[in-house]
C-alpha cells in the first residue's frame, strides 16, 4: 500500500472535528472539493470508508473512529515537535470556548498581549451563548459555568465571580425607588434571559434575587442585555466585571450579590501539551489581574 500523505490525514482530522467538508476547508484554508478529494484518496489507501454522509454532514464510521484515535496522536506529536524546535515558543492553534460575557469583556481585552508573547500560536476565541466540548475535541480549552461530571476531562476552578443588579441613572430617576427586591415587582421593567433558551442553569439569576421576578425584556445574549440596561430599558443582573466596568450604569440593591464560578476544562490527552499549558497559565493570570472586578469589590 502506498504511504498516505500527511496532508490527507490533516484533512481527515479537520472533517472529523468539524463534521462538514466546507468547515474543514475553511479551517485548512482550502475549498471543500479539495478536502473531499483528499478524503477519497485516503479512503482508497486505507481500503475503508471513513465517513458516512448525512443531512447534517460527515459522521465517522467505525473504521474512521479507529483511524481518528491514531491520527490525533500523530497530530499531537507533530505539534510538540514543532514547538520544541521553534525559537518563538509553542506553535499551532488553540481553540478556547468561553461564555459570551467573559470572552468579550475579559479574554478579548488581553488577547493582543498573549499573541505578542506567543507569536507562533493561532488562537480561536469562541465567545458565544453556549459552549464547545473538549471531550468531543470541539475546543482545546473551555471555561464552563459548572464542573463537568463525566468525560475524559481535567477540570479545576478558575475563579468565582460576583453578579449584581444594574440600571442606568436615567432609568432610575423616572421610576419608583428600589429599596427591597419586592419593589422590583411593581412598576419596573426587568431585563434577563429567555427562560427556555438558557444554555446553563447557572444563568437563571433573577430567581436568586426574588423567586417571583420575571423578565419582560429578554435576550439569549448577555451583551444585548447590557445594551438594554445602558439604554434605559430596565433593571437586570450583570457580572460585576461588566456592570462595574461601565460608568453609565449603577448598582441597584447593592447589598444583594450573586456568586457563580468559572471552571477551566481540558481534555486529559491534550492537557500537558505546551500550547495548552501556556494558554491555561495565561487565563489564570488575567483573571488574577482582574480579581477586584471578578469579586465585585
């Protein structure tokens, strides 16, 4: 059997991780036709079908699953060899999955300095409503809102963080005073998440203030909620690293604080890689730098 080209294995790995030829092509900087051609060539050399075509995309066959385990180890070894011989430190790519607020208000702000420190790394910051899974290799590192209970994962607490109610002074000047949580139930517009679209139970904040509070202006995006609050739309809960960092907002019922946690999660097979280690250390470092904002001091 003719030896397979390493680039064909890379194409296979990209399709296995993304589930679609087009996405794999974008990841590798080529078109879907080229990715498909490389897969067919690899399947011919392996003498086996590696993917099944479904409506959603490509699904690994049993032969594909067996090959994936081998190719992932090859890719890890290749990455470590490149990093060991690189004068600029670790090389390769790191995909970080974080919540929208943490990613946009904290991680993104420090990312330029990280890139300057490690120019050989390509960083994907996936800051969205929902998380990618390290156990399914969708992300190298995930910062989750709770510790995962299952999977081949290594998890540790990154930090606790505080949340409070916020509103704009202009909104508060036109409404009844808010002295107790019960005051929020009468004559006030509440901003919050769409209940049935909350992707983590830890985001159900209003119930921690008063179980009878119901948001009437709702969004799946914490950034959209923030814009509503600073645009005089109502009262809502924000992480203190967002609310306290915005001078156009003030705390409401400042004696009421909600506490949540961020958990740093990696796959156990990749946790020790140099590019993963330096990224984990950096995330811990920037959280320490912003400790007062996280604590809501």
